[in-house]
C-alpha cells in the first residue's frame, strides 16, 4: 500500500510517519498540494492524508483536482 502524506509542516509529516511506521506501507511525502498532485500523477497512491491549510494549493483544492 502507498500512502501519500501532504502537509507543509515537517513536524506533522514526521508525526504521521512515526504513527504509520509499523504498517507495511510505502510512505510518500509532499510539502504542499502542488507537489502532492505531481506525485499522484507519477505514482499509484492508495491513500491520501492531507492538511487542509497549505500554501500553493490547499488540501480541499487537491482533493477536487484528484476527483
């Protein structure tokens, strides 16, 4: 399973990585919605965990574009 974590806070990404670490999953990280969208276009992603308030493109807009 591939999980994409999109959050502009490195400490939040680290926390999520630590929580999900025991799972047998590949974690992909993005610093904002634009970077997340690029990574989704290049990789098959099974689950997206996103922050709502990010620069460049927020989590709501990211979900709209993925849909």
